[in-house]
């Protein structure tokens, strides 16, 4: 009987500790991410955007809530400009494209209380985009700036899907690595997509 009582006590204590650990993993969190993004422009023969194909730096900040297997968050994503320049005699051409996204993301942590956990996610939101095409003749004789005809800042509905892997450093501190695909909508009849690879940190309060 004494052994049975000791065993039962140990099980209850173990369950209590596990429950406390699970509770520590849940709650309000903040997150930051950084990595590389590559824009993909359809109809690349239009307006010279075929020259824009660089990997650009991205970073983001998020505020979210986690409960067991599920996470939801609001995120702002900033991306550096994708630009191209050329000097041809007296003519200088500059192109650049910029984007920033405001997303509502949802994630499923497949093994939320393990040290390593895969996750999948999706998001919806909107993206502000800007394309600039400027040609300058040296000496100031003439400036051709396509701001009026070709440059604006549309805001488009955006969706994303992706996945990654989480390392649980402590119950409250996590390290993420992942990939996301974005569909950002159209600018000047060109559909804009993006591929993003990132690393991130999350802390649960």
C-alpha cells in the first residue's frame, strides 16, 4: 500500500509539473523575424521589371497569442528595396520596387511541448507596393521621371502560406526558422509574389 501511495503521489506531482510547463508555453507573446525575400514579377517583359530580381533583406515584428497547438498574431513586415541602375553614355536609368505587408497570421504547432516542433501557417492581410522608373540625362538637360504615369503606391489584398521548425530553448523562449510564400496582388497589371526565408525569436509573457 505504501508503494502504491508513493507511486500515485509521484504521478500526481509529475502531472502538476507538466501542467505548469504547458501553462508557461501559452499566453501573449512578441516575436521578431529577419531574413531574405525575393520578389517574383509576372509578365516580366513589362516596364523593365525583369531587371529586378535581387534577394532583399526583410525584418518583421509580431504580437500574438499561443494556446496549446494554435498561435495567432498580427505582424508588420518590412522589406528593403529591390533596385537596378544603369549608366549608358549620358543616360542614367534607375528602377526600384518596395513592399511592406500587414498580416494576420495563424500557425499550428505540431509538437508544441517538445524541444523541436514543426509548424505550418497561413496569413491574410494587405501589402503596400511602390514601383519607380526614372531616366536622367546628364548635365540636367532633361529629366524623365515616370512618377506620374507609372509610379503609385497601391494597397493590395495579400495571402501567405508556409512552415518551419521551432526550437524551444525554455518554456517561454523559442527560436524559429521557416519559409513563406506571398501573393501580394497586382501593380500595373503585374502580379507580384514573394519567397521569404527567415529566422526568428519569440518570447511568451
